[in-house]
C-alpha cells in the first residue's frame, strides 16, 4: 500500500473505531496532504524513507509558506498520530519526528463578553418565529456553554425542561448532562410552542426540518451582534468562552467548569483561570490605593 493508501486506511479506522467526527477527519486529511506534497517534491515515496532532518525541512518549508506556529503544531500532531499507528502496525520501523519540535506557540487568551454585554445580546429584540428561535439559541449557548456542534445536534428528546437539563454528545462521542438555566428553559418552551416538540425532531431547525447548519448559526450571531452595536466579533465559541469565564469567576470551581464544558483534560480548562486573574487584576488596579496610576 502506498503512502496515500496508508493515510486513507488510517482515517477510515479513526472514523469507524474511534468515532472521530467528520470535522476531525477533514483536518487530518488536509494536514497530511501537505506532507504528501512535500514528499512528492522531494521524490520520497514511502514514510519509511522519512527521517528527522527531512521532517525539519518540511516544517521549515511550511513556516516559510506562511503557516502560523499554532497551525504548524497541529500539523506535527497529525503526522505524529499517523506515524504512531503505522509503528503499531509494523509498517514503520522508526519515528521520523524523533527530536523534531515545532515553533513555540504564544497562547492568546480568548475574548469574552462581560455580563452586561452577554445580557444585552441574549435579550435583544427579535422578529416573529425567527426571533423566538434566535433567543432560544443564544440563551442555551450562554446558559450551558455548548459547542456549536452540540447545539445543532440537539433533539427535543435530549432536553428535560422540567429538570432543567440537556444531554449533549460532545467530542469523542462522549455524552454529558448539563444544567439549563431558567431563562434558557423559558426560551426553549417558547420555541417548542412555536415549532412543536416532537421527540426525534431537531431543536433548532433549518430548511425542510433538517438541523440548522453551522453557517446559519454563525451568520445569525453576527447579525444580532451588529444590531446591538458590538465591536467584538461575536461567534458561537465566544459565548462558550463567556459561559466558562463567568462560571469560574463566580464559583472558583475549576473542576466543575471542566465537567460542564466536557473537557477531557483540566489543562484545557485552566486557560479560564488566566481570564479570571485578568478580571481580579483590573479590580485590584482600580481599588488598591498603592496600585492606582497617577492621574
């Protein structure tokens, strides 16, 4: 089997056995297509012929082509995952990435809305049935910190409005139960009264009763934010960041926020401790007499 065939076999296995999402598979395929193009340019026909110096050249070439440090790290991660699988199958005798490191990524903190901004956004005036749907989407995003893929995949049977809970299917096909706040419950009840609540039906519908598309949700959030005069770029993940930041700011319970977000590793959640510290630092700078700047 040639290199292309080995990649496709691995991706098929990921989708079938590990239940990787189509989005994840597409990301791996794009990254590994870059590696294949490099190999073709270097007249390398098999992964076995790759070695660390060659892979350093590959990383350098992609960096010169404009790939960001973060994208280069993801590219190397995709290659490592493939090489590990080929090694387990006995198809690769050495690690072509041994000792190869990507450029250091300077992690930027996610932007969030403050409480007043979040309230203004979710309570913005809407028009008719579309406004009812938009209100329910915004309230649920902010109430429960859902990912975009989790929200568009919801069916009415996943919601228990009496208990104030929603069951979501997250990354890695893992299911979790997340609380739903009373304002979101009220907005979802209103949506159900407008569109019906058949158990198997999508909660948020697009054309012909199919689940609403990610692009539609993104476009609606952008439109609603523009109506409110927001200078910030408002997108679904911004509301997830905002949910996490406000929860951590109020509770200080990092482990609980991890569970609510569905993060497998608490290190992923820890970025919100930095956001919380920024908030505390602003309060300190404004309140402490020895911290105030001279006017």
